[in-house]
């Protein structure tokens, strides 16, 4: 699987080379996803997810967009063992494959480390319906990884805002759309215009509404880190 990179390929390769090796199980799962053209978090963006998990040590994690469970397992690798990660996917074949991969990952983790990994609960649902359910149950999360249908991000964000604890971090992937988001709307292909509009709307909510503090990094396909604004600052 080839990627269009936001940064020079040599730099991306250099950044990837700095990353610690993944445990065999995760490396094989990553390679399998790439061979089967399943869009999983890119190598040079994994470092950010790893760092944030190690730094924040979140107890409750929410992932929107499971695919085949690579990022769920990758995240669990760096979470405290008593954490809980909930992840949602709406494409049934991927959800089924993710369940198998997550089960196998947790067995592998137990063998390697001698104790259970963080719990991983995967759900088969449309993300919006699932987010609404979580809000209705007044659930909250310390860390949220948003990696699903980009056009729906503005809608998801209104729910996500309610689900974030005061100090929670939101990590969003694919916000630069291989760099095309920075181009004039007139040069963007017609088929990409709606998605660009939605992503710009989402970026405005994160950067201009006053509700969030955010930083965008040209890692992977554009990763954004956000927290709820401290209105007293
Ligand atoms: C980029 S992939 C997720 C990759 C995964 N986070 C990883 O890095 O291993 C996005 C996933 O979101 C799922 N998705 C898209 N729209 C969705 C929706 N409305 N509800 C739930 N999942 C959705 C897609 O089927 C796809 O598997």
C-alpha cells in the first residue's frame, strides 16, 4: 500500500526508524492490514499515539473507527493494565476480523507480559448512534482517538465534547487529506469538495470556536491534538 506523504519520504522513513520495534504480533497485524489495503494508522503517526498513551496513562479510552483492530491493540500496548478501551466500527466484516485480532492480541500480550492487557471492548454500530448512546449514559473518557468517516466529524464532535473529561485529550487523524486541504477550494476536485468543507468546518470547531485548544501536526495524514479550553485562562 503506497501513501502520499505530507512530509518528504526520507524524513518519514527517518522518523519511522526512530520508533521502537513493535512486538511481533502487532508488526504482523500492521503488515497484514497494509497488504489488504485496510487503512490503518501510519507508522510515523503511531509514535504520537504511543507517546500520548504513555504520557497521559488514560483510564478510559474511546476509539472511533476500529477497522481490523490494529490501532486498538497498538493503543492497548501502551495503556495501564487496568484501563478500558471501547472501539466502534460499522462495517461488519472488519468488526468480525477485529474481534478475532483483539482476542489473539490479548492472548499474545498475556504470554509476553504475564498479566492481562487493558480491556478492549469492540462494538458493531454506526459511530453517531454509539456516541449518542454513550452521552445518554453520561459516560466519559480521558482519551479519544477519532479515525472514522471524515464527513461526519463535525457531528461527532458535539457528542465527543460531552464525553471528554476535563483533562481529556482528543487525537484526530487524516485532517490534512494528503495536503489537499491546504489548497484553494477552486483547485480541489469536485468529488472532494464536500469532504473538504466538512473537515474545514471541523477544524473551525477545534481551532476557532473557543471550546478547544488544538495543535495540528503534519504527521501521517495530518494529526490534530485537542483538549477542552480552560475558560479561566
Ligand atoms: C481509517 S479506518 C480506522 C483505522 C484504525 N483506527 C487503525 O488505525 O487501525 C476507519 C474505519 O472507520 C469505519 N467507519 C467509517 N464510517 C463509520 C461510521 N459511520 N461508524 C463506524 N465506523 C465507521 C470504516 O469502516 C473504517 O474501518
